C-alpha cells in the first residue's frame, strides 16, 4: 500500500529546512527581523507539512501505508530511499513542534546572542527530519552528522566558558559515537553486502553461520552509537552537563535529540531482529530492557539530586529515554504503542520544561541579565541605541513585561504545575495516559515472556517509582523557585516567551483530549513496526520512474532487481 | 596484506584510545584523529583488500570480489573522511575557544586539584 503518487513531498521535510538555512546564510548577519520572519514562516510550513504527511500516512486507517521516494530515481537496493511511515510521521511532527517552540522562545532575546542561530536551527531540523525519513544505513550516518554538527553550534550559542567546556565534552563523546557507528555500518555491510535497511533485513536470514558473530558485533556497535545518543546508562554521563549548559531554546530543541537514538534503535531492531529471525531473534533485547530499567533509576535519582532546574530537566529526559527503551525491549506491540505515546508526551513536556527552567530561574534571580550579547546589537539600524534593560521599548513584545506581575507569576506557576504533571505521569496529563497504556500492556497475561517476568515486574514498579521521584523533585523545585519571599523584583515575562511554553503544554493537553485517536495511531505504528515484512515489501516494491530510455538501460528481472 | 592492515588498524586504535583518555585537549584531538584514520582503514578493508584491481566490471569476467574490488566502501570512506575532517576542525575551534576562555588546555578547563 503506498501513499499517493508521485510522493515527492516525502523529500520536502528535508529540502525545506535546507533551502531556508541556505537562504538565511545568504541574507547576512545583521538582518535579524528578516531572518526571524523567514524562519517562523519556514518552521510553520515544516509543521504543516509534517502534520499533512502524518495525516496522509494514517488517512485510511489501514495498516502498512508507506510513502516511498527514490531521490536519485535508481532501482531500490542501489539508490538512496526515503521512507515515510507512521513512526517517522510522528517524529517529524514532534521535531517541528520542538523547533517551533524553540524558535518562538528565542525571538524574545536569545536569537540575537549569536550570529548563526536561525540557520543552525533549520539545519538541526533538516538533520532530524532526514534521520527520521531515510531508509539507508549510511544516509542515517550522514544525517546524524548533520544534526550533530548543528547541535554543536546550538550548544555553543551564547558563548561563555561553561558552554564551551560542555560543548567540548559533548563533541568528543559524539565523535567517538560516530566512529563506532561507522565501524558498525562497515561490519554490517561486510556481512550483508548492502546498506539499504530493508535489504539488510531481508538478507539477514540467509547469513552464513560463521558470519553471525561479525553481524552481531556490527549490530552491537551500531547499538552502542545509538544508545549513547539515546542516553542509555552507562552512556549518558555527558547529557546533564551539556543540556543544562545550553541556552534555553537550544535545550528545548535538544529534547528531541535523544529520541533520534531511540528512533534508530526502534527502527533497526524491530526491522532486523524480529521474532522470526532465527538465531538472531531479539538479539540484545535483554540489554535494552535492563539497560532501560537502570536508566530509569539513574534518571529518577538524578532528578532528586539536582539543584538546578536545567539539570533536573536533563535527568527527566534520561528517565523518559530509559522508559521508552525498556518498553521497546520487550518487543510487544501493545507495550511499544504505550511507549510511543509516552515518548510524544515526554518530548513536548521536556521541551516545555527546558524553556520554563530559564523563565523560572530568571524570576528567582530577580535581575534580568541581558543575554551574552555581541556588541553589534546596539548598532542595529532599527534600534538606534541600546534600549535600557528595565524599560520595555520593544513594540513587538508588549503586554507582559514587568507591569503585569501577578499574571506572569500565575502563568509560570500554572505552567510549571502542568509540566510537573506531564513529566511525572500524573493524571490528567498525557504522561499519565502513556504510563497507563504501558502498565496495562504489562499486566496482560503473555505466556511468551515467561522468562522476562522479573524484568516485567521491575518495569511495572519503576514506572511508579520514577513518577513519584519526579513528582517529589519537581514539587521541591516548584516550592523553592516560585514560593518566593517578599521583596523581590517581579519577574518579567514576554509574550514571545510565554507563547511557546503555552503551545507545548497545550499540545500535551490536546494529546489527552484526543487520547483515543492518538493511542489508535500509536497502536497502528507499533503494529507496523512489529510486522517488518510490510516495511521491507514497501521498500523493495518501489520502482524508479520510467522515462523512455530507462528500461533499456536497466533490464529488470522477476524480483525487481536489475 | 591482511596482517599488515589489521596491525596498522590495531596500533592506530590503541594509540587513539590512549590519547583520548589523556587530560589535555590537544591529545584528545590527536586521539580522535587517529581513531578516525583507523575507522577509515577498517571500512576500506571491508571491501576486500587487493592490489591493482579496478572497481569496474570487465566484460567476460564474473562480477565477484575475486575479480574486481568493491567501489562502495571506497565511497563510504571518502564521505567519512570529509565528515571527520569537518568535525575535527570544529573540535579544534572549540578547543581554541576553551583555551582562550580558561587559560588552560585541560579538558575540564582547570587543573585537577590534588
């Protein structure tokens, strides 16, 4: 079943950010307003496109709807393939949501703290979208590098020795992970002779007995690279310092970065090592489950132990990553669908938390530090002179600054509360629905997982414990930061900063209100993932567009291989 | 041939890992470079090690690895070299920035206290 022909729009989520970024580089350094406007337009278009693709892939409600696109118009095992399915559709929407929130938030102050913020944000989105869409192992590596390169720039955005130090560690860790990724790709290529993910999966059953060790070593190396990105314990010590050092908009964008690792594991593991894979069936499943469980515990204790809100949000990202990975490791559709719902919820809530962290910390500091500005700001044509920090001279961002103190405090308090509910998985917000979906899937009697009983009950318990720890940690932070003593200057809050937080939290509320269709979507996604034959068939049945002379050059045999 | 290449990869990897674990930023940079050379050699070796073989299929010869060399790993290596070079250059810039900001070439920006 394919999805509309010709499906050129499948490539659009990669091309649109790339073109926008190229255009913004050409516009030049000082035209902030033009770049900001262009970026907002492009980001909205990306979001609309992602939603449209998601709707298209889910429209008929049938299983196994895919959008396949051959960018080079080469026959399948040889050319590059872009592949849109429900999972990539979901992650495209989440990436665009995080990108939009990050961009809107940055418009208040942060986007002028460095020259290349706007192009970097678009390139980050391009790398993410490419990683979600590609059906080729080496292209996955290339898009990983694109998104990592953009994330290095975003992490350093704003400067300062803290960020540079965190950036150095982050870059070193990710370079090492990339090298392991390459070695893994080389091993898998050496064994299977192909880089197309569907082709790899279809050739795995035929791998010779003697090569299985090499194949497993390759898969394990790939997994180490992905899991380092996904922040599985013990590969996650880089995350809290890096994410808490990043500026708030960059950190909000990073909330989806760990999910790229989760996505890659979910995609390749379900594709290559399903039930019917013989000797390699569920290869490494126990590592995912137990690694995920330890990660939940690590994240939960980290949340309890952290004093800064940024680190707290970082550990909550770790805990949610661990939850999703552990649930994936059981390889059961019901559990995977709950985990996907939880993933969507945790991306939205995590991004909101990073944004809120800055607003709340700033409110407590009672003094609005200007962002580490480059000295150019004062000389911009539209500003004339540097406006004094305590007066709102900026016409675009009227409303809330300074004067409407109670509204700002009320908004911060309410938003923080909602964030706590969503991150800790308390009713009535979306984290709760995701956790309940996982818990009920765990309770279902399943004879096939008798051996994994201990892991099952551990996950069952840890879902509660991590929620409790998150609730304690976030409530304590709430009291410490928002029940402020008298005599502080009122916190200032700009509309551009409140809006993205409200949008993200609104999205988590919308997930709850529309929980039934959302869960049905996640269930269909999980069913597709656990029937890898659908994906393989969809990729292998893709045919290049024939234009006159092409058939003569490429005679095609019965199996579709030239 | 295989022995020489695998020895070379092994030496590069061990030197690279040792250097990456050192406390000075420049050592880490060189370590990462050595590791990436080792990785590139490794990818190259996946496509069968042979001397004087072309990656072009000749008429009359069967198209298997006994008669020609696999072009794909070579192109992968090329891509990996380009990406590795760019990220190493970026790392170098961050290294210089840290050096400038902290007056120290320690990876943590300050010497370890005893």
